[in-house]
């Protein structure tokens, strides 16, 4: 990547939308990823390497026995209870570490976990170019404005102590105003609540090791804790950390468990692509050009969506498609039956939101009527997961 350089905002394209009082800035290169896609791709990768993935399954509790754990789980679609034997347990439930503690018999967890909510707003992209902006608020916190699929931009994040159940996390009016305020202080155009297309919030578990002054003093690094229950049953818990460092964290967990997993082998994930990432030489543009030429009978926006969302697996999504009619019904915004069926079979999608927001971002571009039509299609084809989950 090129090195950091100074940017003259008064004369450069990057400064066209910026207020005149900001005359210079710094430019640097970075990478981005879709967190939701990265999570599901890791689940798919684990499954193809022998793991069993149980979506919509509730962890009830774990009891230590002489040489193994007995884990109780409940299928939240059917209500079926099941008991599983395990030699080692690893709790990577993040914000739920605290509430899960009482479900492990004989476990006494150290450390103080703080739950921090971060919220984002999504707006129509207002600048030209593929670059992002890094802005500093009056409180010295950093806020990003980053291009988002479909001509949108995502702005965030906020930071506040979460009060109440994790499941009820959602952007507050004060967070919305905080993000709009920083946009209005940096850009020429005026932003208001009506400009917000959508919003979302996440919850991060940050470890308080004592002496921190406010949220900014909490460590963003992860901490691993291994407890030997009954002196023989390993239980590893991961505190804090970031999603983007998950592979390093996973290797550290296996190092920690080395004595208990003598045949674990050596680290191998650093150079191994996730499903769809096996693009020759990592050259997406060249690969995409060949992919598009092989499907010239389809619209470019549809091909761009499939290529950027699924990578080389886009070829699997379109396997057997010879003309537009093979895509089946269009639900809106280039979302067709063919893609929905593929998501149900290969990416464990069951609820409407799985298809529209968690595996893709189609839901941002469908009308409420189109979303209802899609849900009806799901139900009529017996693809929808049961909706009566408590």
C-alpha cells in the first residue's frame, strides 16, 4: 500500500464536499470488510472442515462430569432438547459472557466486563469517489464515513454504556444527533434525521482491568482465560477483542490448549482464503471481468452484486443459468429466487432478515411491500424458520 501523504483539501477532489475551514488533511490506505459476511463465511469454512454448525440453537447449560462436559442445548425452531458430550469448552459469546456465567456449573469467572454499544447511521452517499472520511468530534473521538453498497454511506460509531438487555440494543436519539452533528460540522451540506436511510447498533464486551477513566480507557485487546474445572476439564473464555483479529485469537486459543490437544497441528489459516476468496493472485478486477464476460446476458448491477458478495462462489449461485428466466422471480433490487434458494441451502438462511440483512443488504433497497412479498414466498416454499421463538 502507498504511504500516508498530506492532502490539500482546497484543491483536491476529496475536499469538494468539505467545509472551507478544513484546508488540509491526511490520506492513507486501509481495507474494509462486511462483518456479517465474514461471520457466515467462517461458519461455512468451519463446516467444510468438519464442524457442526447449529443455528437458532440455545445454550441451556454445561455440567462437569468425571472426564467430560455435558452440554444441554435447545433447538429454538422445534423446541427439541439435546445433550452433548465434550472434552473442552470455549466460550466466545462476547457480550453474553456475563449472563452465561451462571450456566456453567463450577465455573468462577474473573474480570469485569463492560458492555459498550456502538451505533451507526446509513445515508445516501454524498461525495464522489471510493474514499472514506475519518472525522474527529469535539470530544476527540474518531468517527468514520465509509462508502456502503448500493450508493449508500455508513457513518459511525458512537460509544455508550449499554443499559438493559443486550437484545434490545438500538440507536438512541442522542446517538443519532451525535453522528449528524459531526457530519454537519465537517461537510458543506446539511444533514438531518430525514436523511437517515437506516441504522444499526452493535454491542462490544470490553474488559476493565481497573483504573480506567471512562470508556476510552477500556482495552480493545482480547484476553483469554482458561479455567480447569474439577482440575481436569478445560474451559476457555475470550474477553473483549475485535472481530478482525479472530484468526490470531483462534491460534492463541489452540496454543493455550496445547497440552489437551496434542494432535492439533500447526497454524495454517493465515494464507487460506475463506469460501469465495480463492481469486487468482487476489486480483478481483481481472476475475470479475472474466466472470462478467461469461454472463453478458445478465445486468451489470446484478453481476456486480453477486461478484462482490460471493466472490468465486457467484459461479455456483449462477450454475446452470443460461438466461434471465433461469433466475426465477425477482423480489426487487436484483434479488431473485435463484439467490434466495442458494442462501437457504448453502448459507443457513431461514428468517427473512437472514436473507435481506444478515447475508445480503437487499433489505435496504426493498420497499415494505416487497419485503412482505418475499416473506410470503418464503412461507409458501417452506423455507422460513419457525417465527414463534420466545
